[in-house]
C-alpha cells in the first residue's frame, strides 16, 4: 500500500514514515522543508519537495506514485504564533488543505488520515474531554484545524472517501531507538524547552502563568509519547483498510500534568538544575486539556506503550543530547 505522508520530513510525520516502512507499507513524503529536514527522510523513501497548496504537483504526485492513502501532517502548529498571524495559519492549515483535498478527490483517494488537535475544544472543565465536547477553539491554530475537519467530513461524504481524524493532545518524546526526534530549531513546546534549558542550551525558561485555577496554578496538559501517537495512526490505517466508518478520535492518555510537574520531572530525569522564571499568561492557552481516550481505545484497539512522563522526558533528553553532539562534530 502506497501512503503519501504530507509533512513527512517533520517531527511527527518523520516518525510515521519510519513506522510505515517498518510495517511494510510504501511511504512517499511530500514536504516543503519549511520546518522539516531532508536528512530525516530515509534514502529509500521518495521525497517530493513541494507545497501542499500546489494542486498540480500534488495531483501529479498522487498519480505517479499510485497513492492509496494520504496521512496529512503538514501544518503550522504553534498556538501563540497563530494568535499573531491568523491569516498565515488559515492559509497554511485550512486553504492549502482544501487544495490537497481537491487533488485527493481528483485522484480518487478513498482513505485519509488527518492530524487535528485538542485545541479545537477550547477551555474545558477539569474533566477529560470526549470527542463530542463543545468545539470552541481559543486560537486561530485550533480554528484552522477545526475548519479542515469540517471540510474533510463534507468532502468524504460527497466523494466516497473515509477518514480518521486524530485530535492530538500534547505530543513529545522521540523514537525509543533514537532514529528520529523533534529537531525544530526554535522550539516553543514545553518539554522540549525545559529539556534544552536543563542541558544549558538556554539560560532559563519561563512559566506562562501561575495564577490558573489548578492545584499548583499552572496549566495542565495530557502529554503523549510520539511513538504511541504514531501507533494510533497505524491502527487508523488498518481500521480504514478493513472498511471502518469515518471516525474522529482523541489521541491522549487520559491524564494530565501541570507545567510545574513537567519542569520538576525534567529536573529529576536530567539531574540538572533548571531555572524557570514565572512570567505572565500566554495568549490562547486553555487551562486544562486532558483527553477522554475511551473511543480510540475501543474503536482502534489502541494500546499505548509509553504512558509515563519520565520516559517521554528521558527520550527527549537523549535525542536532544544526540543532536547537540552531532552539531558539535560538524
Ligand atoms: N509553557 C510554558 N513555558 C514554555 C512553553 C510552554 O509555561 O516555555 C506552557 C504553556 O503556556 C502551556 C503548556 O506549557 O500551558 C503547554 O504548552 P505547549 O506550547 O508545549 O503546547 P500547547 O498546549 O500550547 O499546544
């Protein structure tokens, strides 16, 4: 089975490419290399450098590689950046996804897996969020993804396509065999920032708000190991391959950690000091985001293997250390 992976040179897409290869699928990467890396695509995997909004190139690629399924990762994904640049996010994540869907329809693609986000929910109560919770994004990032979900649902209904939408909670960690990890140059995500600070790559970090109505005053998130997230995508492909109905599922473990707990775990696992300064709240941040993961567990038979914050931090640390050593050698 030939699978087009948009954003396959990036962090999560790159892990997907490895998993597809390991399982005997034939991945083809489509990536504009804006944040992804050419070196991260294995040599035996075709890489098409292009923009998902380039309809002609996309259609040509889908046909030339006889693509059976699309797994669509390519997106901008930084919440505060989306607050500053909403039009950039709607263009990249929504308008260009429309172009991708149009090419998919023209090429007769019947199977589509889409990376969405828990940011579609907005401010929840302190209870885990089920998929039918109100959809009220707090950021243009969340809205740009929600619009694509809606578009995908309507396109699939009209064109004999089936899909799985995976709403990611907070993805972190790296391939346990250290074949891949998050290499983003200016990382903004909490675990990565805290690990880089512990390793001395940043002098200090900031905690964005300690006055939230949570037990320690900092925001709570459901951190999921990237390998477990990828196994959910593999299960999704298998499910659709067996004729499963279109589905929207949360991808999280069902329990959360506060920003302070994450920082303490990084201190403990790294055994290093880490200066975390208290700063103001960041725009667009919901208070608590934790998944109700019962649907993905039952429908996709998903069984996570790395549900442990210390393991996620340890894998992030190992990858970051390896990257640093590689750079030092260059
Ligand atoms: N956060 C923080 N300092 C940082 C980065 C993140 O305090 O340097 C907080 C952020 O405000 C949020 C949580 O950590 O409450 C997770 O943020 P992240 O950017 O990792 O993911 P998001 O939930 O926004 O997708």
